[in-house]
C-alpha cells in the first residue's frame, strides 16, 4: 500500500464527483467523467501504480 488516508479520501471525493458528473450531466464532455473510476479503484485498493516508479508513499506505515 502506498496511499495514505488523506490521499484516499481525496481520490474518493474526486472520483465520485467525476462519475456523478458523467451520470447526471447532459454536457457533451460528460463521458470524460468516467475517468473518475480510476481514482476510485486506486483508493479502494490502496495502491497507485503511478507512484511506484517514483517511490512515492503517502502512507505512514511500511
């Protein structure tokens, strides 16, 4: 796991907001809101693949 609790909460908020926008908006660009699934999945799993090559960890435990 390389995501801390604040990072996970922010990812959940952003992901839910983006997916909600995709579902409720009549905007032609609303389909891009489904990208919000990615931060939701990373928050649930607790691992961000983009952090791995750089050795970034936002969690306090090993």
